[in-house]
């Protein structure tokens, strides 16, 4: 940031002191530390709203974090270990007042096959993902996310929702020894249905029914009105909305009380979470190796085992969070800084690895709760993190009695809205070809999630390259052929354009002159220029003309530098047509044909 130096004339390069002063200016610091933009204006009213929102999101975060740890194949306490660091860091570095960082269903699903139930690998994965995301931010590589198209994102999220939701059926039924791989999971789940535990089935279905009912009530009533209407109606709506908002926590607490009651009478009818580690996680460097079967596995071997996951997980984490931030920024009329969001997520994952966290990102569900509760600044995340820390410090023994069926119900209800079946219909109506990357991503994600994403990106890339290699050409007859180029020209399109002109103009009998309408062409590369040189020679050989019209200044500069013999250009198609009918030009063409013929 050099703004302070731009107001005075520079007689030479700025000194180190001037550069340091510019970098340490308030505008520069507020770019890297966005909390400086809202903290000086902080008001008591904002504090009240942030406290309410933070507490509400905290009560939602605790049961979800426990449940998502199950999806990642980790002990439940690791969900809480991953849920508090984001609140502190995002308050300082985040540019959205609504976003909450923490474990999510999609990130947990992505991490599960890589960590294989080994916490040390999950923690190391968080460090590596954070390092990659932070490096991308510092190098301003956020634009790479633009290459993941909407159909790919939707195909992945739909498949992830199905995979996550079906993966919880085994906990809903109380089944054991069901593989993680999706197709094997489907087979063994149905194969083991006779082994289902009655207590888990009944409790799980009751939790599902209660969650669905509370969700319907919240969506039907909407947020409570701030004023207007009788007082008792406002109080009742506030009460119902509040209960529905923290429904996950209420359902898990109620189910735990039921499990504790039955267990107290010696009736073990529910599959419970079991023993968990007590207290806060120690702050220590993440492990860089692991011991497996008495053998030390070094750092680089673990990185090799992660493979392509080290590309997919950081990208998907950033993509999910920035998409959420943009959606709520648009809804609430403010703007975010994508690179700063990238930096905040990366640093959260790095610091999270020091408290035994696995990779996190923005949560759509909890961000929606945060926004609807009226959060005013990112400081609401501090309250959420404090709630999680208090749960770790004092409630871990209580988590022993949480039934896995209740956590399964929480996860199923959380991911169900992600199955957006209407997307396929919208893609069909808008552009049918976009169904291809959507379908490829959706189907391949059931094999391996990362393969689905890579497959979808690959298909989208092929479609993009095809559009580049086959630009839209509109050919019309005005006595001579007028070829209108509908987009930019680059080397993949050179042969295609040359082939069309050869077929329709040079190979016609007799050969015909051509006007190239280049008004939509903003840049050229050397391959196209070289192809144009050959075309001009062919046109000269046959005694017909080739005139370019509507050249932009950047294109004209390239063609002038190339010094193409016989190149003619005009300001418009009409001027080009007039140029081709000029008797002097026709005479020049005839002379050139005669000379070449000799």
C-alpha cells in the first residue's frame, strides 16, 4: 500500500523509512487487520446483539461439532477442538460479520479417507491445509477458485450430502462394522438390517421427527418481529424461534438424558458415544510423524499418503467459505475481501493444528443462524468460541451418554437441504451442456469425493477449451464473405478459423474476398498472427482480398508490430466492403496474382 507516497512527486525511489511508514499506515493495517475498521465504532447495542448471536451459534456449534467428528472418523472431542480457534482469529482477520468458521459436513467427509481415524494425521492435515491457503493468499492466487464452476460445486455438494446422510444410517440403526467406502457401505447397511438395535432405531427416528418439526416451525414462523402486534404473541414467537434455532442442542441433551436414565437402571439399549478426553486440548506443535505398528512413519511418507487430497481439501475449504461470505455480504449489503478471507481461513487452520484441530471452513447453517440472530460484527465469534471452550472444560463427562443415533439425526437434518434436486432442472433449461460436469462430479464423488471434484473440473476445463478452440463465427454474404468473430482469438482457434476461411472463400469457385469483423477480438497471440500471414499469402496468390475491420487498439498494435505484408484494415465492415470494391485495390490484387503466377 503506497497511497501516502502518491500525493507528492517522487524525485527518486522511496527510502526504507518511507516504505515502512506507508506499510504501517492506518489504511494498510486495516487491510490486513479488518477489525480496525469496526472496533473504533463499536457500540453497546452491538455488544448486546453479538452476545445473543454468539451464544445462539455456540449452542448450535457444540452438537454439530461432535457429530461432524463422527463423519471425519475421529473421536468426538476433536470436533470441539476444531470449533473454537476460528472464532478468535476470524474476529481479527475476517471481513464478513456473519461467517462462522468450524468443522463442517463436507470438510469432515473430505478428511475422513485421508486421516483414516488417526488424530495425528488429522492435525497434520490441518497444518498443511492452512499453510497452502495462507500461501495462496499472500501470492494473491484466489483467482484459481474461479476455475471451479457452479455445476461442479452443486454436483459435489449434492453427492456429499447423499454420502454423509446415508453414512449415518448405520448409527441410526445401531449397526457396527460397516465399511466407509460408499458402495460397500450401502451393501453392508442393508445386509445388516436384521442386526439393528431397537433402542437406537426408536430414539433416532424420534430425534429426526423432532428436528424436522422444529425446522418446519422455524421456517414457517420466520424471525420474531422487533415491534408490532400484541406482547404475548411476540413473546411466544420469540420463544418458538429460539427453541427451534437451538434445536440440535435441545435434541442431543434430551436424548442424553434418556440414555442416562436407562443406563442408570442397568439397561444398555442405546449405542452411546462413550469415554472422551476431559478438559481443554494442550497447546503444542502438531506432529510431523506417526508411529504405526511400532514403525515410525516420517513426514514425507504421510504427505505422499495424502496425495491429491492436499490440493482438493484446501481449495474446497476456501471455496465453501468464500461462497458463503459472498452470499451473506450480498444479502446484508456489504463487501468482503476474498484474499483476506483466504488468509483468515489459512491462519485458522495453522493455529488450529496447535490445539489438535482438523481442517475447518465456513459453515452455511451456522452462518445463517448468526445472520438471522442479528449479529453486528465478527466479535460474535468470540462468544461462540467461549461456549465451546466451556463445554470442553466442564461438560466432557456428560458427553459420555450422548447416543450416536441422536448425532446421526443431527447430521442427516443438517445435510438434507444440500440435496438441491432443482439444480438439474435449472441447468437443463438454461444450458444443457452444463449438466455434463454436474453429472460427472455427482457420480464420481460416490467413488471418491476428490475424484469427483477433479473429474468435474476436468470436464469443465475441456468445455472451456472447446469454446476457446471453436469461437463462434457468423458468416454472411455481402457480395464478399463477411466473417464475424464472436470472441477472442488464441492459438487453439487459429487452425479452425483458417479452415473455415479456406473452405468457404479460397476453395470456392471462383475464390472470394473476405472481410474479418474483429470488433469482439481484444487480443491475439503469435500463432494466430502467423496463421494470418499464411492466409494473406494464399489470398494474394488467388488474386482476392482479405480486410480486417473494427480492430481494437491492442490488436492493431500487435498486427503493426508483426508487419504483415498485404494487411489491410478498416474502421467498420462498411468501410472494408468499400475498400474491396475500390478499383485501385482490385488492380493491385490482379498485379499481385500475375507476379505470383510468373
